[in-house]
């Protein structure tokens, strides 16, 4: 499973058309950021005491390590990485220009733009979505469908696209759906028939450390695999602050040790980027591509 998450290529699944559309959005955002950066400059460079906000959509966990460790200061920027949690409306916060940058999932970008919004994707960390459901290995389940074919409790945030996908595919008739515990393992460690939403890079490691062998099933394996941990901004902010957007995206890309397929001066510059090290960054982020 780790090898699949580390994959840097585009993953072909049943929602290829949506992923293709998102690739266009992502490419368009990167072209605008780099092109506008050369053509014009913003009245603000992100310094001078002005602190930018990068709003996460979840608590500080390994998948966000690259954002916390990004060398924003070397780009003349002061950036506050603000933690989120269950129900944090990150995409709405960016869409309404409450914050200049946010971390969301690709399906949220597509839904926002389909409804007339102007959220723009800049950088996608995960090519294979690590969103998963975690249950006990002792239950002997072999695929994610087993969770919904057997009695038990499933803790996840309803209303999200992936939850709707699972409901349509498997039905929730045999399980009791409860709110996500927000990463808290208390009930999971006590109830053998308890399943909870997780990131494959985070909660399973904590469960194993606590003495319970987890069994984790990627939602991607069920056929729903949008890019996730996507850095986004608003179209207006991109248009008025192209240099800042370019610097933020470049700082994140460098920290995640990503080398785009480019040539010449840009390629030589990328080769000098700092490597990923230390426990702050999840090793799964190393397979990211912009």
C-alpha cells in the first residue's frame, strides 16, 4: 500500500475524467502563477510584518509536515500554518477570501468551480489518496466492502464526497454511522467492531503504537481517488499577488523534495533544493508532483 501512495504518476481509476479536469485546473494555476510572476509584481511581497495564513483542513499530522517545514522565510515570506479539524470549512474560507491559502482535496476544488467559485489549485501532494477506513485486523476483513457488510460502527464525517461514494456503492444499512472522532483513538481501542476514518499515514501508526493491530483500507481501492492535500488560493489573490503565490508554491515544492520535469536553469535550481529530512515530514510526501 505504501508503494501505491508513493507513486508519482497519475493514477487511472473510474473517475479519470474528474482527475483530468483537475489536472487542467492545476496546470492552469501553475502557469498563471509563473507567468504573472514574470509579467508583473504585486504591491506586497508578503514581508514587512504582513503574515500570510495557510489554513489546513485537519489537525497537524505527518501529511502536513512539508508545509510546516517549508522555507517560506528564505522567500521573504512570513506564513502562519493554521491547524484545522473536523468540519473546518477550508475551501469555503479560501472561496470567500477569508484566507489567502488553504489545503483541501481535489474534489472540493472541482465542486467549488462547478458551482461558480474561483478556487485555484497550485500543488497536489498525494497522487494516490491516503484517505482510508481503519478497523481491527482481528476482524479478518479483506476489503473495504467487508466493513459495510458486517455489523459495527463507522465513524466518519458524513456529507463529504468520499462518504457519499461509499454509501452509494456499499450502503450503510448494516452499520451505525457516527461522527468522526477527529483522530481520537479512545473508542477504537475499546470497541473491536469500531471503524474510523483516517489517513493511512497517521492514525494506523498511532493505533499500532497503542498496542492494537490495525487493518487499513484505502478509499482509493474502492474506486474513489482524487488528489488530496492540495494547496489552493483564490483567483483574485492569484491575479493581484502573483509573486507571493509563486513563492509560496515554490517553498512548499522545495521542501517536499520535488523535482519537476524541466530543463535548463530551472532544473539546475531544483537540484539545489533542500532535501526532506527529520520526523516532521511524512515520507509518503516524497512522491508528490506539482
